[in-house]
């Protein structure tokens, strides 16, 4: 497959880059961290979205190597930022199922000297489905390093409340499909509210994602979500622009 060999070249020739999207704490009204989002700068095809190549990277298991690059780069970049800021990176289910992600991350933490409590790993519910014990063990080993585990896109796909009990989760990211029509649809607002209070009762925090309007921001603030992320608050940007955001928010 052409794209598979292209992905190998991309790794070898450093065609990958990260974009950083700011995340704000709604209790303190301050910048609290960034989500690292993968970009592929293809020499002929230009910027390619991860949605277009991650499925192939997963099929070919190249995601294990690509994902390690993402974690290493994100940790290096964030290590140069003020100490209270966190970095969130997305983890493919394949990274839990194949290889040894906990050892990879332990090496990265040692190399960068980053406090592991500043690292958040975002996993989707599909990562929690594999019926073997392997994914759960991998998550537990990651948790033991001191990193935080975030359940991404909550409420879409095959959500199961038992996941909230079974897995060592610190935070729930409420999917933007609920956040975005909350203002017009009371049922969506009710779901965001219920998930927020459920998370709180379970000792977890919440992030409302996909905030695009001041009205949406006001609603999630009133509901009591812990954090917010979205184009209104900041778009994914290269590290230099992220550093500028940090400087301006100080
Ligand atoms: O940033 P963008 O909207 O193009 O991202 C599209 C999708 O790709 C999102 O679902 C996002 O979670 C996912 N994604 C972005 N970066 C990474 C990454 O480093 N690893 C994995 N597995 N998924 C990512
Ligand atoms: O679910 P996850 O956090 O992985 O989603 C990340 C994706 O969401 C990225 O592709 C990012 O570009 C996109 N994204 C971030 N903020 C917004 C927003 O306000 N609106 C929309 N439509 N997409 C967003
Ligand atoms: Na994410």
C-alpha cells in the first residue's frame, strides 16, 4: 500500500508535526494546558489530517511508533513550559494492545524530566472494549507511572457506564456533539449536566470540548464542567503560537 510506505518515510524524515490546542480551567479562568494533535506535512499532498491516516497507521501497527513519537515530542515541548501546565495526548487503542506503552512512556518521562502528573492520556471507549485483560493492565501500568487517564469523546459510540467503574479514569471529555447543540436542545444540555455530576460523584473531572460560542461557554460554566476547549478559546496551533498563548495568559 502506498500510504503505508509513505507513513514509514514520514517517520524517518520527520514529516510529522504537533499542533497544540489550549484547554482552560473554568474554576480559575486560566489556561491549564494543551492537547497535542498530530499533523502530517506530506511533501506533495500538503497537510493531512490524522483522521485520514490514523486508521491505516493502526491497521499496519505503525501507530505504535508514530504514537511514541507524539508522546516524546509533546513531552519535550511541554517540559519547556511553566510547571503548572499539562499536556494531553491521544492514545490509540492499538498502543495499549500492542507493544509496551508504559515502558515507552517511562523512558520519555526519564529523558524529559517531566513530572508525570502533567501528562494526560486521552483514550476513547473503543480502547476499553478488548475482552482480554491486556488493555486494562496497560492502563494500570500507565496510571502507576503517575500520569492521568482521560476518557475521550464520551457519550458517542458504545458508551457503557461500567467502563467508568472498571477503568482507572481521572477525567471525562464530553463529546462536542452534545456541547454544540446544548443551547438549542434541552436534551443535550441534560446529558452534559448528568455526565458532569456523574463524573463529580465518581471523583473525576470533566472537559467540555468543541466550545465555539460564548453561549456554549456560559452553559458549561453554569453546569460546572471543570475545563473547556474549543475554537472559541483557541485553535490548534504550532508550538511557537502556543508559547505566545502562554505568554499572553500569564
Ligand atoms: O485535529 P483533528 O481534528 O484533525 O483530529 C482528528 C482526529 O484525530 C481526532 O479524533 C483526534 O482525536 C485524532 N488525533 C489527533 N492526534 C492524534 C494522535 O496523536 N494520536 C491518535 N491516535 N489520534 C489523534
Ligand atoms: O475528541 P478530541 O479531543 O480528540 O478532538 C480533537 C479534534 O477536535 C481535533 O481535530 C480538533 O481540531 C477538533 N476541535 C477542537 N475544537 C473544536 C471546535 O471547537 N469545533 C470543532 N468542530 N472541532 C474542534
Ligand atoms: Na482527544
